[in-house]
C-alpha cells in the first residue's frame, strides 16, 4: 500500500475475486443493525472485485472449539459496490456460529469463504414489478436486490414488505425508508407482530394476511414475488398466495436451512429404493470411514451421504446439493461420480477432496471421516 504524508492512500481493486484461488476475507467494520443483528463488512486480503448476483450467498468455514464448522450467509451488500461484501447475522439462541460471529468477529479478524453461489436472484427473473416479502433475518437477499436496483437507479416498481416481531427488530429500517423517500417507485411496508413498551407501534400490525397484502400492494397478483424468512412464514405466504390464485411460476423463495431434498436427489433415492423393492440387482460398493471406523455398503446409484445417513451415521451436511461445502471430505482411495454445484474448488478436487452429498461411488472407497 502506498502512503501520502504517512496516510495510506485508498486503493480500489482492479483484479477479480476468483473463488477457486481466493478464500481469505478480513473484517473491516461491524455495524449494529438491531439488538440481535449485526452486519460485518469484509474485504479480500488482497484487493479484489466481487462479481455476483444479488441474493447469492457465500459459505464460510470457522474453527470453533477445535472443530471446522461451515455456515452459509447471504451477501447482504450489493454487487454494485464490488470491493467489499457483507454478511448480516442474527444471533440464534445457543447457535455456535451466529454467537461466535457476534462475539468475536472484529476488524482485522480473518475468515475463510467459498463462493459466491446460489440461484435465488431477481436477475434470473426480470420483471417490471416486484414484490419482496421477508421475515426476520430472511431480509438479507432481498436487501441485496433492493440495494442493487437503487444503486443502478433502475425505475422498477418494488414493494418491499418486511415482517418483524416488534419495531425494534426491523433490520435496515433507516436505509429502506431512505430508499422509499428518494425513489417514488420503491415502497417499504414494515409489518410488526407485537407492540412492546420499548418498541411502540410502527407500521402495520399483526401477521401478513391477504387483506393486509391487498392494502399494501393491491396489484400483488401481477408482480414477480421473492420470499425469504423462517419456514413457517414462507409456508404461510405460499398458502396465502395459492389461495389468492397467484401464478406460482412467478413465486421464488429461499430457505435458510436447506431442509428439503431437491427433486433430483429424491429421484436418485427413489431409483435405489424401487430397485431394492423390485429385487433388481443393484451393484454396491464398500465405503470405509477412517475416523468413525464405520464401513457401509453404498448402492452405485446412491449418494454416499444419503447412504451414510440411512446407516445411522451423522456426518456434517447442510444443503445436500453440492453447493455449500459442508460435507467436504478427504477421499483416501477409490473413485466417485460427483455432480457438484460450486461447493468445491478444482484444486480441492485435485487434492482428493469430495462432496459426499453429491458423490456416487464408482469403486470401493476409503473416506477420512
Ligand atoms: C443459503 C443460506 C443463507 C443464509 N443467510 C443468512 C443470513 O443472511 N443471515 C443469517 O443470520 N443467517 C443466514 N443463514 C443461516 C446461517 O447459515 C446459520 O444457520 C445461522 O446463523 C445459525 O447458525 P448457528 O451455528 O448459530 O446455529 P445452528 O446450530 O445452525 O442453528 C441452531 C438452530 O436455530 C435454527 N436457526 C438457524 N438460523 C436461524 C435463524 N436465522 N433464525 C431462527 N432460527 C434459526 C436452526 O434451524 C437450528 O435449529 C443462511 C443459511 C443459508 C442456508
Ligand atoms: S451438504 Fe452442502 S455441499 Fe454437501
């Protein structure tokens, strides 16, 4: 870094962040959003420009209590400001990583990250009118989208509805109100569930309902809808929109817990089950796990993680779609057919790592787990 009169000069990045080669991010600043939500601004160790689509996430790995733990966090910043990224994290009671971040991630602390990845983005679904519905920390991908349109001075008509417990829990409130003040095409409607003495009435009260939504956005049936929030919130929104006759092809949602199996995985599992039930001979391979000293038989058409789960093993996993990197393990010997979606780098594959959630055995295997 060059210096002028002893003061370091500012330098914007000219090189791009390459997920295959770059992984270290340094915390630059911490911002308190609410009593239990913080935003962490991160910068690559060497200046790099990020290129991503608003709504995408990164997977971070943490060393906590002698263990490596992976978690995904949406990039709450906008790609229009490419030199830094940010994650906005809500403290989850007893959650190891969210509490570690709140208590330990300070300027200067380094993190390892993989990504960006994910396909929850308005860029894949261009529309003239959007409706963003968020609950709690599910606001982050929608905030990235709103910030992007705002920075681009894009005239899209956006209604941004955010449901929070009380008005003290509304994340990014000042910024969303500022966007609404500056842009007549952007409307912000906070909805609060409860009123407390610390957080007096503000915005609409209650849970999001069809009459409430009709009041906020009478034309909601004509909009492209993006939703992110806790599972019960998203289930309620889905049911509400279906009942209102919304064309669900224009409905897009992101879950923060990857709980559901994808259709393709279900069909893989099904193939194995149908074969089992029909007594069709299915070739199996022996998979040995060195640390847990377990050995299981895995059908050739089943992912190793799925087979291990069925055998009662508890291996780390999150997305089960080859995206997040949580199930990354060292393959000591043998070969697999792996169909990942960005959750592993080429150099890691070259070094013998595999993602167990999306790898089918093509020979006997020894895995370091
Ligand atoms: C694609 C993706 C993007 C994500 N983006 C964000 C984000 O922008 N901001 C953010 O705060 N989190 C986000 N998460 C959730 C995040 O990865 C962690 O799960 C969360 O921080 C809790 O981690 P933990 O280790 O503290 O607790 P965990 O051990 O993971 O969770 C403890 C318990 O809390 C539940 N839980 C997890 N997250 C929440 C939550 N946000 N609110 C209430 N209960 C929860 C879990 O289901 C579990 O039962 C995202 C997850 C995914 C998959
Ligand atoms: S569990 Fe996410 S990549 Fe395997």
